[in-house]
C-alpha cells in the first residue's frame, strides 16, 4: 500500500503545481471572468477529464517505459525543468504575465467549453511532467502493486487540483478585481509564483533518482 510519506509528498507537489501559473489557471480565470462561473466550472470538468487521461496512462504502466529507457526518463525530466524555468522567466520578467490579468475570450457553448478545458490540460506540459517524471518517484515496488499505488497517488493529485481550481473559478472575478486595484500586490504575486516555479525547476533538474520499477 502507499506510504504516508508518499501521500504527503505528492500532496505538496500537487498544491505547489496547481498554485503556480500555467495554462489551466490562465484558461479557467479568463473563462470565469469573461463568461461567468458556470462556464468556468464546465471548463473545469474538461480539465478534470484531462487529469483522468493522464491517470489512466500512469496506472497502465507509463513508468515502465522510463525504466526500460533511462535516457528518455532523463530527457523528459530535463525538458520539464527547462519548461518550468521558462515559465518562471516569463512570469518574473518586466511586464510579465499573470493569470489574474485575464485576456478577454469570446463566449462559447458548454460542449466547446468542456473540450477546450480538456485539450488545455492534455497539452499542458506542467501536468505531463507531473505524471511522467514526478509521480513515478513516489512509487515503492516493495510495498505492493505499482499500478494501485499510481492510482491512489494520482487520485490524490486530481482531488487536490480539482478542489483548488474550483476555488479559483469561484473567486476569479474577485481576485482579478483585487489585483487590478492593487498593482503592487500583483507584482508580489508574480514574484512569488515565479520563484516557486524556478525552485521547482532546479529541484527537478538536480534530482538523480530513477523511475520506479513496475511489478505485478
């Protein structure tokens, strides 16, 4: 069964990732502000479905590929670190973007809102890196079936991500208005988020662990 330390670890990683700027946050905030909370929650359902796709892939033994091809695991991990560093630079640079200064979006029908949320998450490199590089590091083959461990850890991440994103949808308009009236706080938010992204990138790049070996 999954170790308590692994659950705590993946929970902290999930919280850190969901609170840093990325495609999901930007899309959900912009959609919620421009089209309302209902549109935001429909979009969130699509994002949640995207998490489900990644979770199924993880349970199906995605980590095994990286065990068989260590060089691929290293390449993906370094690519993920580079992407997070790029996000950090884009957030910290003068005039950098913030998810709480949303771009106006045209109104869309529910089916398209769901689809756009799904595609946004599936094409989100930050989430891909979470499942192919970070989650396997919490698997411990000696504790039993790796697929079950992947499922429990993945469900923990999905629950946290959906809950936090739901709060973001609920408060998107309030937060956007707050930061619009207080540009200093917006700069602080950007620096905090950018620093977290940079620290996470360094942590991933410096890690020397290998992918967990899947066992039946």
